[in-house]
């Protein structure tokens, strides 16, 4: 194990260079051209490593990438599924303002570096090491890198669930919680649009003839806030509100975007039913409610815990302590775990600032996370 750690220590600069190359391929969600280019860039490397690569185009979104490695095993056997995503939240052109850079503290900065291009880089390096050193593995490997995770996996969810059907386990390359903490549970997520419909009128001449959609939406916002149950982990957040056409017009329409999170499917069903059961507060107002759950919860199941315990033992052999936690954010691991597949999430490089301007990774963490991922690819 020490030799593997030494190997990645010696490869640290090369891996950091690979991370930089990925960061400098900007890949905002729905930026179809740049995402296609990034998929081609990563696909070429996976092919060089002996993978059978398939590029799955999604017009308007980009390209999903699926690669299979038999590692000498029968491909009909259950495979190990590794999941990541190529898209980031950063607008094209961000790199000019926030370029890849290394600080004296040993941090590497850049848009998307933590979430999750460093995770893709250590995966490529782990596969390269298994190939070059002819390391034994337990089963075949499938890699799935999608182009729309940051916007809810709109087109990739069927692919993830398809691959999960024959997966012995799923490893997710999302960033860890700061401190290198992996994730064994995640909340389920729902999104809704609440549209209030009233009746327009002149605000000065005929205000009583109008039905104010913004006032209706305000009533619904208060009702939605009352659905929060922080002790139980149910949160309902009205995050965006729009409405009205002019200051002197009683507004006929108003709309709210709502984020919903929950730990259990039962809680999710209850809060979804409550939202869909909302009724108008004002006479003659109407409501249109659309949306639903887009990620089921990832429970901290016995299977997930067993997979984590295995990873913790491997980390101890490498020379560091691995911890786990549960988080409110979602990932494609929600889909695999909901299908009963043992899932371990947050296997990327330690750092902080996902989606924020201080996004960075700890350079010193690269070798040990690469070593852990390699050992997982060998033994899970």
C-alpha cells in the first residue's frame, strides 16, 4: 500500500496538470459546444487507457460519456459503476476572471475544480495506474460522466438508472464535505412552480375590480413556509418570485420557484401532497402548481455503511482517517441508492467553495484520494 501512495506522490504534479487541463475546458450546463468538446477530450484519454467508449449526444445539453473496462472479467458480471459529471455552474468566460492558480497555502483554484473536475482527473489516473501496474481487480468497471447533473440530471437520469441495474456498487466522484468527509446519505429534492392567476385592473381608477396575483402568491408563500419542519429535516424554500407588469397595474400573474428537501420518501410524499393541495386564498384567484420530486432520497442504508466501512479500512491502510456524513444536497448517487445499490459519494479531492468564487482543492490531498479510489476500483 505504501508503494501505491509513493506512486501517487510522484505523480502529483502530473495529476495537477491534468486537473488544470480539465478546468481550462469551461463547461457550463447547457453550453452544448463546450460540453461536447470536453466529452471528446476525456473520451480520448479513456480510449487510450483501453476503455470501450460511447458518446451519447443530447441536443441542447451536450454529450454523456460511457466507458467500459473489462479488466479481464466477464462483462456479464455485475460491474462497479463510477459516476461523475462534466458540467459546472460557471458561466462561459469565468476563466478569464478566475483563472487556474496555485496559492502559497497549497490550494489550487479554478471554476469547477472542486465540483468536480479534480474527481475526474483522479479517476483517469487510477485507471491508468491499474493498467500500467497490471493491478488485480474484482470486477469490470463502467464509468458514466454526464453533462447535466448540475441542472437536475434532466436527460441523464435514465442512463444512471440503467447502469445501476447491473451494478454491484456505485462510487460517486462528487467533492467531499470539507475535511475529506465522504457522503453516505443525501436528502431527496423536489422543485415546484407556483403560479398565481388574478385579474388585471388600473391601480388608481379601478383597483377593486382587480384580483392581485402578488397578494395571492404572498399568502401561498406563508403557507409554504409553514411546511418547514427543521427537526424532521423537511425544508421548503421559496427561492425566486416574479410578478406584475407595471406599478400602476393590479397584477394578473405572479410566480414562485420552490425548493423542497427531505430525508425519507414518506416525508417527501407528505410535503408534495401538501404543496399540490394548496388552494387560493383570495376570491376569484386561481393557482397552477407544477413540478415534483426530481431526486429521491439517498438513505444511509446498511449497504452504504458497509461500503463506507470498507473504504475506511482502505484509507487506514493508506495512512489517513476517513469519515462519513449525510448532507442536504443531491447527486446522481440519489438514483443509484434509491435502487438499492450500495453507494459511496464524495470521493473527489478535498477542498471547499463549490459553486463559490473561492472554489479550490488541497493539492496535498491528491495522492491519497487517488490511492483510495484506485484501491476501491480494485476491491469493491
